[in-house]
C-alpha cells in the first residue's frame, strides 16, 4: 500500500463515510439479516443488593487499611514505582503503600460510563450506568463440541466462535481471546485474533494484553479501522488487566495497562480470585482485597492518563478444599459479585464480573445450573460488562460450541427479564379479562391475538413439544439441539461488510509484523 | 386395636411424650444420622421486588374492579353461594360479585404466618414471614429415571420419592402427591399416599384434595398421628386448592377447602395459570387475575373458619404459541412470581410459588437452566412455601429421580445463599490478609485452616475434579452421578421411628376405608 492510498482510504475517512448515514444505516442494518440483533441491555428493573450500608463502609475502611498498612507490590516496573512516588505514595522496593484517600481521590477522574465504539455504529456499547454488555468466553486453550470432544483450539475455532458470537443477538460484544489459537505462535497470534474480530464481526472487541508490544499492535490495528483521530478521541478497545492476587500487579499486565490507558483505551482491572487460594475464604475478606486491588489498578490508569476509561473488575470463584480445583455456581462467589457491584457503584465506575461460569467439563445439567447461578447475579447485581457470558466450560479451560449457543439463549432470556413490566392499558389487559370472563380461555381473545407474537420470550434451544413429539423427533437433549444450531449458523453465516481498503491495510500490517516478530518467545 | 389401646396409646399422648424432651430430643436427632438436615430457611438476605409501589396499587385497584364488575363463579356448591350471600356479596346464579373491600376485609382474620407441625417436632416449619419451606414435586402421573426411562408411577415410586425427600437436608417438607401411584385405584390411593408420608418420613406433609371425603380421610389419619386435641389446635396438614382459572372455583376444590379450613388446617389457594390460556398474555393482567382469584379463595377459607391458615398461591407459566405446551424458565412467569409475592406481602399472608420447574423431558441442560430460572426468583422473591422444589420434569408430567437429587443439591445452595454475609472479625479476615501479604497464597494460612471446612458450600452432584480425573472416572454427566446417589441413598435409607401403636392404628383405618370405598369412581 502506497502512502497515497493510505491517506485517501484512511480508516477515519472511511468510517465517517459509513457512519454518515446515521438513522439510514441503522435502518439498513435492521432490514438485513441482522435485524434480530439486540442492543446492549438498558436496565429497567431494580438492582439487587446484599451488602448493607454499614457493611460497605466497613469493607471500604478495611480496604483503606490494607492499602495503607500492607500495600501492593508493583513488580518489574520501575516507571510505575516512580509514578506512585510522585503521586504521594510510600514506595519501598517494589512495595507501594497508599496514604488514606489517595487512591479513591485519583479515581475521581475516571468516567462513570463510556462508549466503546464498534466499527458498525449500531453495535457501539455504553459501558456503565444501568447498562449491561454481554461478551463471550475469554481465554480457554481447549475447545469442546459434540463432534470432536475436547481438543486444543485453533484459529479456525477462533473464527467460528467469533462468527457465532456475531450471530447471537444477545451477545453485544465480540470479546477477546474467545479461545487460544494454539496453532499460531504465541508471539503472533494476537494479530490473527484482533483481525478475526474485525473481519468476522462488527461488534466491539478487545485488545491483546499478553505483552506491551501486543497491546501496541492492537491499538495500531484499531487505528487502521477507525482512523487515528477517532482512536485518539474515542474508546475502541476494552482490555482485560488481571491483578496478580493477592496484592500484586506484575510487569506484563502493567505494561499493557500503560499502553491502553495512555491511548485513551479502556482497561478492566480485574482481581482474579479463587477464594481460599488468592484471597481469604470469607466473602467480606475477599471483597476487601478486591476493592483494594481494583482501586489501585484504576487509580494507576488515571496516573497514566487522567480520564482514561476504567472498569472495576471482579472474577471470583472459590476452590474445592478437596481437589483444589475452582468451583462455580456456588453461593459465596455470588455474594462477592453482588457486593463488588455495590462497591463499584459507590466508587462511581463501571463494573465487570459474572458470566456463564461452570466447572462442568460438558454441557450437561451441572454446566447449566452453575452457569445460571452466576448469570442471575450478573443481571441482578447490575454488572456493566460481562465477559464469559457464553461458551465457558471446565473452569475456563475449554470453549464450548454447544455451550455458547445454550448460554446465548439464556442471555436473551435475561435481556427480556431486564425490560420489566408493562403498566399500559394493553399491559393491564382489563378488556381481555372482561371479554373472556369466568370459565373460558384466553387463547382466541382479541387481546391475545394482538399480542401473542411478542408476548413471551422464546428459547431457540429448549424443546417445548409434547413428550411424544419430542420422542419421535429423536429424544434429543439440549446439547444435541445446540449442536445442530451452531452448525446451521456457521453454514448460513455471512460476514459483515468490511471496506476492502481497510482489509488490505490490516493484512499488510499483519504481514509486516509477522516478519518482524520471532516465532518463539521467552 | 381395642378401645383401651386406642386411648392409652393415643397419638396426642405419644406426641407429647416424644416432644417432651424438647432440646434433648433435638440434640438426639442431631447426633443420629439426621444431623445434616437443615431447618427451613430463615432469610437473612434482602428481598428482590420488581413491581413499583404505583404498579402494586394499580394491580390492586384492577383486581377490585374485576371482583366487583366481573366476579367469580362458585360452581356446584350451593353452600358456598349461600355463605357469600350472607357475607354481603352479590350472588346471581353461580356468579359471585364482591363489593369493594369485602374480600380484603375478610382476609384480615388470616394469620400472617403459622406453624405446620411435623410428627418430629424438629421438622415443624413456620410458613410465612422471612421463611422459605421447600417441598418436592406434586402431581406427576409418570416417573423418569435413567434405568427405566419414563413410565407410569407406582406406589413403590411414591415411597422411594418420599424416602429421598426425607434424606435431602434442603427439602424441609415431604410434600403431597410426589407422583400418582397409578397402580392403586384412584378412590383409595390417597390413603397410601398419606400413610407413606407418615411412615417413611418425619417431615410435614400434605393432605388429599381430590374429593371432600379424601380430605376427611387425611384429617382422620392426622388425628391418629397427632391426637384429636392437637389437630384441633394446630396446623398439621397443608393442602393445595387450585382455582379453576379464569375466575372459577369448582365444587371438588371447594369441598376439600371447606373440610380443611373448618378443621383449622392450611389451604394454599393457587390459581394455576398458563398465561395465554388461563390468563391474559401480559404480566400485569395475569397478576390482576391471580390477586382476584387467590384473594377470594383465602377470604372463603375465612368464611369457613376465621383464622384458618391460608397461603396465597401462584403457579404461573406461559404457553408456547407454537405448540400450545407450557414453557418454563422464561422471564414473564418470573416477573409474575416476583409481583405476586409483593401482593401477598401487602395482603399480610404467606406466599406459595416457584420450584424447580422445567419443560425438558430429561435431566439435561434445558432442565437445569429452566429450573434455576425459577429457583432464583423463588429465593429472591421471598416465597414462603415452595412446592415442586425438587424432582419436576416435563412440565409436571414426570417426577424424576435424578432430577430430585440435582434440584435438592441446588436448594441447599440457595439455602446457603440465604444466610448472607458474616461481618465479624473472622469474616473480615484482616489478620489473614496481613499474614499472607502480597504475592503469596492463603491455602495454608491460619485463617484458612480455621475456616475451610465450613467456608464454602459443597455440591454433592457436581464434579470439580480435573478434566483428566473426571475422564478417568468415566466422563460421567451430572444425571449419571445423581443416579448413583439416589441408589445409594435408597440402599442406606433407614425409616424414622414411628410408634407401633400409631402404625397399627393407621393400617387399621386404611383397611377399613379400603373396604368401604369402591375400586372405581365416577
């Protein structure tokens, strides 16, 4: 690509052309096959809060004590230590202790909510406030489906999962590492992952965090799509920064954090907690540590660039004291989720947690009970950004094709829940009650006729036929039906339009970087 | 049994002897194999309420309009019509219309909460207030398990399900028709069902409602167990009275209602709603009808005997507009459940709804997602009495052995949820956070050692082993593990002690009644 080409077909200019249509573009999108896509959830039902006002104040006071008296290690990052010293923290070696109020004060520059732009403006999401954004599973090295069983994931799987998430109306986000494409060298796979999100979806997506230069590459690719100025002025990437609990941030994550925050891109600061291992075994103790860790990470992002969008993240599970394995769908992490959401709201920042988490290896009843046991708290706690919302199996070691379909179906159920009640005259239905009267039925009444198409949420996975019909259809279980659904969806998948010039620029960038990067790292 | 025996070994006297120990008896029960039994839930977490104050007032006003302007049919029960006329209602034919305020005024004599006594006093439950009582599935003519598939249920199945519910710590109640024992004539099976609850469990149970004389038999058998005076003074039976929605009570249900209310026994007045068929397709319209129907039923119980314990019941599902079949685990009935719970609280009466409801024919992921989608609202709405909490399959057509085990496991999870957070010094765990510090782990710290046995809820069904271990153990799904659990439980089952004199009296009563009753009815 020549300089001229790069200039005349810059991502920014193209984006403005495409976005120019505005309402027209959205109408066009709706009239295509994509009209069933749901925008992110704008909650219209109350929050559920388990922690009392006194409990929250206690946890906040305890977190301040932890930050002041114990402190947090910033490892392998001299610049971070210098920044904290300059900000007024007490730095001894890699240990940073924070005078009371310093961290909360720094977070004040963080936005209460922010928009992450998608390349299709109709898919942009607002993270924070009364909104919930569902994104698919993140991180598994394995995939599982009924055909192959469990095996290492490939870039083909990655593309398939991006396509399925693109087609799922209730997945508002394309996510990040929907599986690890282990057939591509670690040093290079971030390029293929970011490219796949851009090429096979038009929903917002996540950048790479496994090394600072991979974060730089993610931002560079976003610039090719959205244009330099747009990326400088807007959030187009949201990025997962795990604390190394307890009470440590390591150089790798700090490096990625700095790249993204300085580029004005969003970071989700997530303590990754298996309670009993990375935190104390109690809910209140775990919440104290999570608040301390997440607050410090978000404050550090503000040191990098005041106003940089941040999200208070929480990944909490407990471990089996028998096997040492993480367990999911249990009550204690649900309480942590509810409590952390409340703490985030008091800090005035968006909150990330939840998902369709399970320990089950297969998409069976265990997987479903456990996933529902985290999805319900996800909705009711008011999670703003939900990673792992669909496709998670085996404690995060496997991405499940069928599980993604089944979870996404449940997400659309929760989205319908979030709409709340209709108190209009039509909702009150007094005419219908009068028309039908005692001892008759509502099946044919005018009100039912007028409303039945939209009255009830419909599952695409559940079988609600009679026993005899179900038996004659082969007596299939939910996973078998989900298997047929994802296969049909992949067969019928059509990629969203992508400007050929952008595609070419992205491919050229990737080719150059793949030549520059070594095949192996370490 | 001679008259002398009956007098010296009367149920009442025996019951007082057994209950005499009080704390001693409870200690003895705990030190036996039954120490893992949980008492009913005494909620320590907040309620979740979806309907606004204005919404509730609107629904209440609309329900009053329905009662005044449309009214409710009382069919095949001249006595009921006369009672309503005497109470000030407008009776024309079988249609009863209620002046504003009449019904709500009558309900004022109903208790806010009441105790249902069990023959083992440690198992008595308080229905109402902040309490939740879980009872198993009610009504299916079929059973399903992995060995037999689906087949008609027998009295042997009935006994097995009673035994499994007895052994499940989180099932606080033995329930009623845990399955229909179709190998016994309809006219007689109520005797075997009530007897099985008494003989194979010591938890509270339900009486028969399928005919007034079967209700009389249920009370008579309770008298043999508890003694006449105790039954006159206490609730020992709770009984399911379905309204024949929309807006009808039929003679059969009214007959049973009158027997139980006059005997001072509890009635659960439950509109049975498949929205779209028995009610309007909207949540607010359905709530209006449910409030009207349940209120009238509860008021009628107060006409029979002021102060008779009543429960505001709600069974709500929606129908598939494709197949006409009921659907479960969907958002609209969840909203009905939340709203009806609020309406019941405003009326000042206990509330029944919820359960592990599903449309799935088998204990697969569909069954689990759907069940969880009603169990979560059950807990959070503040349901006081929950029928169908475990074992429900196929829209209530089949009782599942494996499903009962899996659901009961989930109930114990919800019971743990209900305990809420520990804000004590031990719960705060500041010492542990200080002891471990940054970059270490909590596995061996003193706080973890002191707490790990009770820190986290444990599933008895979930497999939390590594993938390799799970694979080497046979790669089983949750249903297969549940199958092994119920078989082991039935093998190891030991019946709770029952006074031989009571047993003899019950058997003599049943023998006499079986001679009196015809084999076929109708």
